[in-house]
C-alpha cells in the first residue's frame, strides 16, 4: 500500500499510474476508458491527471457513481469532473456523465476500463454500494452494468456502475486520505459481511486493488 506524506504527492503518483494505464491500453487499442470517483478527495488528483500528456482524444472519461442531481448542483460529480479534470491536456477527452446514462451507453464504452479509481466512505461504502442500499445486492452481482441506489447513508438517490464492470479494470485503485479512513480500511480488512462494509467486495479481488493513502 503506497503511503504518501502529502495529498499533493499522492495525487501526482496516482495521476501517473492512471496515465500509464491509459497509455498502455492505447498502445494496443484505438480507444480507452477510465472511471473516476467524485467527492472532495480527488480534486488534486483530477488536476494532476488533466496535465498528463497522452492522446486524450481517444479517451472517454466517466464516473464510478453520481448523485441524481443537476450538473448545476455543487454536489454533482459530473460538475466536479468538468471543472477539475476536463481541463488542460485532458480537455480533449470525451465525457459520459452517469446521470441519465443507459445500459447501452456503458456497453458502448471501450471495456474493460483501462483504469478505475474508487474512493471509500467512513461507513465502508465505495461507489454507491452503501450499507442498507435498496439495490445493493443487484449492484454487487450484476450482470447489468449500471444500477440505481437509495440508502440511509446517501442524501440523494444515486446511480452507480456495478461491481463486475468496475473489477474488470486493468488498473484498479482506492484513493483515501486521513487517519479515520485508514481505520475504516483496517476494519474492512477484518472478517465480516460484505453488506456491512461493501468495500470488502473490492478488497477481495485477486489481485487486490492498489491503495493510495496519505494522512
């Protein structure tokens, strides 16, 4: 698990790994896709990734999940991507917002994803796989690629990519910051039900995801 002294160092390293995964995919394929997470944690990562030099015109960006709110809302992950990632060199990328997307839109992406960058909440959720979510079992199992979710821990209805499509990524990372989330990760690595801490479904993948953490 790479530990970094600062959020800036983490962002630069994660951006480099993500860009390398895209370059590797583009070396053998005409197009590549990457799915990123929202919230406040990835802003520095988005800004660093936006400056990576590669053929962004052959890349489609999408989201791991989003809140079902208009893009004018400060809580929209799509808005976050437009403001902080679809800039600089990455401004040439294509973008597929998840709110309003259909199964056919996801299926049309160049899958598997070259890279998927996940976050994690203090309750052990990742993507929109929330404990107590009304569609949690369906989101974890598939075979559909996109699912809706409402949950006690989510302020708004959500839409999320499902676990199978996320786990197929060539580069899979979990980006977390702060001692509290490090504690949550440690708890998730102990035995317990996936439904209680859905991040366990990601940690169980072999090989496991790369964890990027800083204080």
